[in-house]
């Protein structure tokens, strides 16, 4: 599901890549696209997992809460792992590096990018 949606967003990101040279906006655009498709994919997965739970079971509520917690952890760890292993977003003017120095965590970097795009920092 996620890969199909990412394929659907490919023309949008290509359009912005060809029409703009603002690196931070392009980074933020891709983060938004990946977050949107990831959220929809996880929601789709959540519905499929909930369908497997027997609603008349005594532990149905506990299982449902466990699935929610696991999916939240999956998204939280997945976003950080994706940021750490990001070979596709190099810095302009620098060569491609598959493994770069760990600068910060995903959430702090996203706040910095948003601040730079808005001109706050």
C-alpha cells in the first residue's frame, strides 16, 4: 500500500524537484509525502489487524491496545531509522554517502528544516 502511494506521489516530487532549487523545501516535501503515505499504510494495516481480533473475546480490548502501541512504536522507530540511513538526501555539493555521521534525531532535524523554510532561524 505504501509503495503504491509513493509511486503515485513520484510525479509530484519530480515536478517540484525540476521546478525549484530550494533544497530544504524539497526535503520537507519528501518528509510530508513519506509521513502521509506511511500514516495511511499503517492505518490500512491497523484495520486488517483489528479484523483478525475476535470482538467477543475477553482480551479483545487488550489486544487492540497492544496493536495500537506496536504501530505507534513502529512509526516512531521507523522514522528515526529512515533518517539515520538516508542515502538519498545528501547535502548539495557533497558526494553521495551511504552512511553519514549521525547529526541529530529525526524530530529535531524536521523542526530545524521547518524553521529554515519559514525563515525563523
